[in-house]
C-alpha cells in the first residue's frame, strides 16, 4: 500500500511538471534563451576566462572550457566558440573605445541571465512591481554579472580538483595498475554533478524575484542536475548519429551550438517547473519577494450576445 502511494505521488509530480512546462510555453522560452545565448556566449566566456586566469592562467581556463564543450558537442563546435572568443576584442588605444568595449562586454555577458530570470518569473507566476524599474534593472544586471563571476570561480575549482585527481591517479597507477582507475572517473563525474548542482541552486535561489526554501531549491537543483547529466549523454548520442554540421554547411558548427544550448535550456526550465511542483507538494510554496507580486492566470469565456 505504501509503495503504491509512493509511486502514485511521484507520478503525480512528473505529470504536473510536464503539464506546467507545456502550459507555460517552456519550449518557446528555451528557444528564446538559445537565441540570446549565442550573442552572450563570447562575452560571458571572456569574463569567465579573465576571472579564472587571474589564478591559474587564461590558457588553462580556456583549455578547460574547450574540453568541456568538446565533450558536449564535438571539436568543430568547440573550435567555433574559441574563434568567437578570439574575435571579441575590448582593448583599444582610445580610452573611450575601451570603456565602450567593457560596457558592451558587461551587457552581452549578463543578458542571458536576465532572460533566465524573466523566464523563471513567468514559470513561477511572479512579476516585479513596475515602480522599481531602474533600480530593478541595475540590480538584475549586477546579480547576473555575479553569476558570470561565480561560474568563473566554479570553473577554477573544477580545474584545480581535476588536476589533483589526475596527479593522484597517475601516482596510484604506478603502484596498483589500472584496476582502480574507474574510481577516478566516478570522482570526475561526481565533481561535475556537484558543480552543476551548485550553479543551479544559485540560479533558482537568487535570480528570480521569489522566495524559496533552501531545502526545496536543493531538491529541485539535484533533480535538474541529474537531468543535465542524462541530457549530456543523450545530446551527445543524438549529435553523434545526426550529421547536422554537414547538412548546414558553413553554419553547421553554429547550429550544433544552438541545438546544445536549446536542449540545455529545456532541461533548466523543466527543472524549474519541477522545483515549483515539488515545493507545492512537499515544501513551502514559492512566494514573491517584497518588491514583487504573484500573477494569477484565469481563463474567461465571453458568451456571444448575437
């Protein structure tokens, strides 16, 4: 009886999550985020490389980013992103031109997180009060910029821990051979899972204009991270059996990036829907912050008087 109740409750959550995701136009907002990300990708990567480069060198961070992207969507698309980064230059002889370059970089790097924030507000039925327009805009940009900086530090931690794992695995290999090497692959997997979970926790907790308990946001982030890990394998499998790059010719690498970002966006927003449904069933409902309000949707049928 308890098992039946458990299965039924999990089925209800999954069913409600799918219904809410489709009802809130999740696929459409995912496509919009993919579009914005293409323009934000290079500026965002430059800031991440700059942050991590202060500690371990820009070449090391850039190599880490290349390896991660290559694992997702292949070397051709990873090279395309590298070229995008190299083509964005902000250092000019003219001070005014340099300031404009930094401003453009700041706006470009933060626009994707602003789009995520707007979509999460829609998914969770929350809207900021219009009176705080300018202040809210500046606050959103600063929070978004902090997210970019945070990714840089997470990349730094990931690179450092990966280096330690590699050194330790080489040391152990000399004594016990290859038998324990799968353990280090598991450690790498757990590290990636942990970093993705931390990033999603901060996105769900601080980006939207909503209050959500740490317990609820952690549960939602773990579920979303699991979906990301499964999605990483599924997207890689799909791209390896679909020759998208050849079909689109010179734009093939860009299409690969779009496909990757689109499916990643779907997972992120689906995870946000799951977090809302989970908090409603097992935690405290998501509520707006002091400067925001709840949005209630109603369908109204108007009878034809004719």
